[in-house]
C-alpha cells in the first residue's frame, strides 16, 4: 500500500457513525458534547438570573463577537491537539499575520482581496514551518511552537516598527464589524467563524484528513506501520492550523481597524483552553469541532458574565483557570475509567 491509500490502523478507523473513537459521531463523543453544552446552558442561566441584562440582544451579540478570535484560533488548534501535539504560536502568529495584512493593504496599497489572501498564505506558512520542525526535524511540538511564538512576536514588532498600522478602508473593517444582514446589527465576523467552523467540522469528520488526524493522535506508531506517511500529514495538519491563524489575524485587525503588533499574547492559552473545555483530549485521539465551539462560547460567556457582575479581572482569571483545571481533570478521569 502507498502512503496515500493505506487505511488507518484498525483500532483507529472511523466507526460507521463518525470519524473516530473520540469524535462526536460516537455515543461517548456525543455524551461529552452534551455535557459541555449542558455546562454552557447552566452558566448562561446563572448569569441571566444574576443580571437580566445578560440575555439582552446587544449582550448576546457581544458574546458571539468576543468568541470570534478565540474560536477561530481554537478551530485550528483542535486538529493539532487531536494529533497529540500543541501549538503555542497561535497568539503571536495571529499578531504577525495582522501586521502582514497591514503592510500589504495599507503600506503597499494592494487590493483588500489580495491582502487578505496574502495574510492567509502567510499564516499557512507559519503552520508549515511548525510542521517541518516537528515532523522532519523531530522537535517536540511544545519546543517548536514555543520558538515560533517568540519569533512571530519579535517579527511583528520589527516589521511594524513597534507601532500600530491603521486601515483607512472601511471595506476592510467591515469584514469584522460590518453586517450583511439588513437591520440586524449582527457582525460579519460571527458569520465567518460559523462558516469556517462548519468547514472544519466536515474536514475533521468526513475526510481523509480528519481520519488520519484521529489515527495519528490515537496511535502514531501503528498509523505509520500501516503505510500512512505520518510526517506528511503532520505538516498538512499544522499548515491547516496556520490558515486559521491567518484568518484570525484578518478578523482581529479588521475589528480593531488597525494591526497591533503587541496583540496576541495570551490568546494561545485561551484557544487551548477552549479546545480542552470542549472535550478534546490533550493526549490526542479524541475531540470534535462542535465541542471546541462550545468551549469557546463557555470562555466568552464566563468573561462577559463576570464583567456584567463587575467581578475584578484578577478573579476572572482565577475562575477561568479553575474551569480549565476541572476540564483537564475530567479528561484524565475519563481516560482512567476507560482503562
């Protein structure tokens, strides 16, 4: 068999109802999604009772808008984490992509479409380099992406001259803040994230890419022995994650109306938290796009609800950190129970 046609290991093959043992297509996967969704509902009910303004149209829109950047980064991180890897470069990589967008559109005067496409390609390049370092050079994902995090953060400052790059075109800012729904005052960015989430969900659950993503995370050695070119697919997966980094760079710069080179620090932690809270296992082999979206919403709802209740920022961080610990502990408990 060739690397292109070989099946994934028998124990990692997708079941008839879904893409893998840890996907949303299995009963266990659906249960995990239901528990995450149930947690989201409980949190929403709590904040709605605490302050009725929480359920106002304007506040719900703000929550969805705040989910866009974290959610987009988390979508790409889902593929990486399911393989058993990690990507710490998504935050500063996003800032670098935002700067690249500013350089292409504002400094060089290129058309918006060209600038956006160039930014997406640059994001993919970041992921491609991560994939090469991990799959070819054999660097641990933590070290490889930590190095990229530092490199991307430094390049964002160097290229921009440590100063914001402002966009003069309202057509660019409308990518995030505009509304194609007449009279709804509903941000385009939310619709964009919803669309790419659907695409990511299909890719993970219904394509060869998703099948090998689960297989690599479940048992990389067995996957390689079955004839799958694991190195190639790791590079593909990290490159795909880079596309989401580029898209997040476009969305955040369009939202701010400027490319802020210092923006991005801390986003990698929130993106990873969204993936983990959504039920994706840090040890790989299990996870879903639906769970990740729910995890991103949980983070946004917590941040928004705590702000509505005027909870100090430092306590917001404490609560979010506690939620992450509980999510990781629950994942470990599930693994022990399965064993």
